[in-house]
C-alpha cells in the first residue's frame, strides 16, 4: 500500500529514519478505543498495542498515540503490531482532559483542517464557537466553522454573520444534510493526502455528514432528543476514515467539555478586535476591567463592542491563567519527586567509610 495518500511525506520520512534502521515500519493510527489501537501500514490495517519502550517513556496522556498520529511499529508474526514510538506531530487538536486532572488529551493529530460543527437548533451557542475556534487555532490546523441543520433555522444568514464576527479570519458555512448538495462545501477542503477532523457536540450531525461524504452508511446515526436537542453519542471512539474522493476525516465522539490547553495564542486570534483596541489603552498592562482610560471598555460603552464578547474574552483569559498555575505546580511537584528519587539512589550507593 502506498502511504502517500494517507499523508506520508518527507517530514515524517525524515523523522522515521532512526527507526527504519531498527527494522520498524511506519504506520498511521486509524482508530483508538479504550487503550487499544488500529494502524494502517504498507501491509494493511493491523491491531496494535503499546510497546514496552513507549509505555515506560510516556509521562502524559499526550505522549500516547492519537488518531492521525504517524508511529513506528514492530509487526509480530501473529498479525498484530507493537507501537514503539510516536513520530513528531505537525499539528494536533489538544484539550485539557475532562475533570480536575491537569493533563492534555490529543483529540486528533496531523490534521490540516478542523471542521467545528454546531447545530442551528438548540445546540447553537456563539460563545462555545469562540472557545472551539480558540483551540483550533492552537492546533496549527485551519479552523472552519460548520453551522449544520440550516433547514431548521429561519435566518441562517444572520447566524453566519454572527459567527463570522465572533471568529475573524475563519470560514463559516451553513449546511444541511437533508438538502441536495448539503455537504458539497467540504470538498473544497479535502484532497488526497489531506486530513480533516470533525468536532462538535453530540447530536449536531457529524456522523450523517461523514455518511454523505462517503456515499453510504458507514456510521450509525440517531435522532436527537426532543426535550433538549441533544444526541445519543452514536460515535463511541475516534477513527480515521478514508474518503472515496481522496483525503481523510477523523470522526470523534461528541464532547461535553472543551477546556483550554495551550499558550493562549488562539485567544489573541479569536479576539483580534479586542487585541487591536488594546494599544490605545492608557496603561500597557490594562486588563480591560476597571482601569481608567481603557479603550476596550470605551468601545463597549459606545456600542462598538458587545459586552458579551468582552466577558467571553475575560473568561478564557482567567481559564488560561488558572491552567498555567496548575501546569507550573505539577511541573514543580514532578521535579521534587525526581530529585527525591535521585537522593534515595545516592544514599543506597554511598560508599562506606
């Protein structure tokens, strides 16, 4: 099998060279489910598990293989493979793991485009779109907002305009899978060797979109609940699907939580309008809250900037500061544990007088 249509190129080929000398094979992770993986290698699709070297070297969930990763595998005589290493990622959509644990989860790796899908029904929330686009910019891939179920919205054009203002520089499309040609917009972003990820809440129509792109029912779908417009999580694990017309798309389960992870560059891109106003503030370190001479607050008072948008900016900034504090605290704790282990070993091997 030629790996080129799966996205293999010189970038990954160069990174793989040290492993080729050890007799390993390149492969791409196409499915991940509860600690088990499937990969596509030149010889075809194989079940895979972590090799001992990678298992012991991993210190974070983000070190483990994710769907879309290129990996170095050792194929066994039983038709299975052991994943010995994850090759450097060109891009990755990463979020903080759900709950109180401070760690990163790679949702999809080595993607060129992130389709952020929201439904134009009870699921629609422009503030959630801002959050999703922030993470998409951090990923290194091109974000594209897809407003699905346009047939259920009386004024889809107004929603497109609202999201366009909330996500400057990001293409925004209204689609409907029940209309002829409803998914044609995706073709412009997909081509052989290119990978897209499809992200959104449960019930927004991700599985139906993929079925339309493939041309047959490859994923199970279900109706959303009438009481809250929520779906039933028909997708249970992440998987990479090769499309008949070329290109690949990563299907993901609906995500209830989408907590930030990253350096915060994505916030600056999503809120470019606020960033553009900030240099006119009286104080260079203005937080745009209660400081005198704040140009951003003046824009809100003048009606040029929506107060809800500034509130969203503040919320994401607070979340990033909290994340930075948690990450720094974890790093300090790990360093303390490392030195404690070193001192313990030193005492064991201390020469006797």
